[in-house]
């Protein structure tokens, strides 16, 4: 085979092409380097069989030169640690960038008693990659996972021989880069599930915001019952939009139903501040002015963060449907006080 039979578009000159030594693929040498994350179309024409008989048409394939991921490019996005009997556990990762990222030699692990990565399981093979904004759920049985969560049957799933041990009682999921670096950790426990879910077996924990650290417990919530209680290989059912639409404080959604009869079972309070070091208190009051729930009290805040309210009071009981007020009190470095009030509505089935 000669280079005249091969074209790459957008235009990229081919120097030579040959069958690999193993006889299971073609190798192409380029005149100039390919542009990372740019999708090329490879076309091969004028093919003949081993007996010299011409083959009609041409062969074509998409090629992409994947890039190495930096810290924060690939994140832990969803974890099912308490699977139903016969179903596999899974860990989902997410590409937060607009690039094609190489997965080669990336791995999952847990932590040993000394806090070091343990039971390292490599899931990224040579040439594997994850596209811009794509999800990948890693488990030991892709077919069983599809059957368990039919709404995710078309999700991106990867099967490997074994996962690290992720106990039902709690543990830590560790994502390890191709350089052997511990790029992210997520320490989970059953108490992170929505308090009104009576049976959490088969219910995954989903990351709410890709921009908030995975180690922040309030950044995780139970997957929605309307989405099979897990979304392996596709967008999380509880994910926040990337855009921050209001000044300082944003509530999403403003109306929610803790029982899950419609929509989301919790609401997220997100803040963005102009400088670090603010001190803040976030509280929920009834329409009559009684304190219902304290989300934080005189806590030093970063420049951004999130809290969640599941529609429960200080005793853990479900509040009645109706109107509630989020009261936010902020104190800046100069002693200035800012008070913000926003309406939250707890709904119910009619």
C-alpha cells in the first residue's frame, strides 16, 4: 500500500502507510504532526483482496490525537457503592473540557489504613479516550448494568475485570492519572443519601457541580427516582447548570418535592463571592418566621460553594408543603454585613 491511496481531511499529508507487524492494523506516518483534539477523516481507496481482486468503494475512519489530561479535566462524577443483589457497582468519570482526553494508564483505587492509594485498577488501555463533555461508567459487568438501569442503556460503559473494594458502610474512591498521581478523591458514606429515601440499595450518589471539589460532601446527592436512581454513562439527574445566573446567591430549583412525586427531591443553594474570607450563615425559616433548618452557622466561605436542603427540619422530619425563606447573612473582611432573603417552595403531589 502506498501513500497515494490514503487521504486525511482536514488536509494532512501522509508520508507512508504499512500493515503492523502483528497483522491486525495499519500504521500511518505523517509528514507533519496532527493537531490535538481535531477530528480527522481517514480514507483508503484502490484496495484489492489478497487475490488481487479490486474492492469497490473505500474504507474510512475517524482519527483523533487525544491529549493528556490535567488535574480537574477528568473527575469522579457518580458512584454506586451499594448495588442491588446481582448488579455491579460502578464509578463514573466525566471529561469537563472541550478536548479529547487520553485515558491510557488511568486507574481507580481506594485508600489503605495509612491513607495511601490501594487496590489500583487500571481501566485506560492504549488508544482509549474520552470526548469533550462525555461520561464513562466503569464496572465489572456492562450488560448487567444496562439491564439494571434501562434509561442508561445507551450510556457509555466500560467493563473491567475488577474494581477496588468500595464497602457499603463507606470508603474513598481515588482517581489516579497516567503519571500515577492521585488527582481526586471522593469519600462517601450512606448518610450522604437523601434522608427521605427509605431504601438506598441500588441508588447512586451523583455529583451536583463539576466546579465544586469532589471532597465537599454537600456536592453529592442521591440520583433521582425518575431516572432509575442512577445514570451510568450519561448526564447526572441532579447536575447543576454551569452558568451562574444571579448575584451572590442562586437557588436551583426554587420549587422542589422532597418525596419525589415531581422533579428534584432537594434544592441547591449556590453562592459566588468577589473575594475569599467572607463569613456566612445560611438558614431556612418558615413563612411565619420560625427557624426550620440551619445549613451553616458563621462559616468561613470560599469564593464559591454550594449547600443543599432536602426539605427536612432540625429533627430530620419532612417539612410541610408551602413557602419558606432562605436567610443568608454575610460578613466581609471589613465588617460589612449583607443580608439576603430568597423564597423556596416545598411542593407536593396534588
